């Protein structure tokens, strides 16, 4: 999927943004990404991901604030470095939370249902990549 730290260096946050809609005008791409450098985030006062417990989301670093920090010129390197650090913490926190939810679904023997729900959020239009379908089929999960 994604490398959470490398992705953060490009100003891209990970999460389940399916309910927000997909499109360049929203700053939201397919496959659970939010492009914080997008103009759509310039005045968006929401946290990166509602309900996230990372330091950025909990301490009031909104999409707009991170957008501004990421768009600063090289002279403001401290702001850029801080923004990348917060997005990195968010991405790692999100991946840890996702892993916990996956583990719980396995324990509760609801992993197949979990996968379907997760893919519906990531790919609301149903355009799940073939490699994802193939991998799940190999694991005995038919979507």
C-alpha cells in the first residue's frame, strides 16, 4: 500500500476519507489519501482525520494549518519540517490503528466483512484494483 513516512514527505495523509467524496476539488485521492498541499485544504479547518488520536489531529493542527506549513518556501524550513513530522506521526498512527482493527476482525472471525467495508470506504465507486482482488482471493476472501 503506502509507506507512511515517505508519503508524508510529499504532504499526503493516509486515512479513510470515502465519506468525504473523491476528487481534486476536495484534495482527496483514491486509495485513502488526502493531499494536504491541495488548494482544497487551504481553508479546511477540520483535523486530518476525524477521530484520529495522533498528535496533529488532537492538538489542533488542521488541514489548513498543515497546508500553509507545507506550502511555505524553503526559507521557512522549520515550518515545513514540523508539518512533515506531524503528517508522518498521523500516518503512522493511522496505520497502527488500522492494524489493530484488522487484528480484532481476525480474532472475531469477521475479517472478510472488515475487508469489504474497508474497500468500500477506500474505493467508493467500486474500482478496486485487480491486484487487491487477486491478493484477497489468494487469502480466501472473495469481494
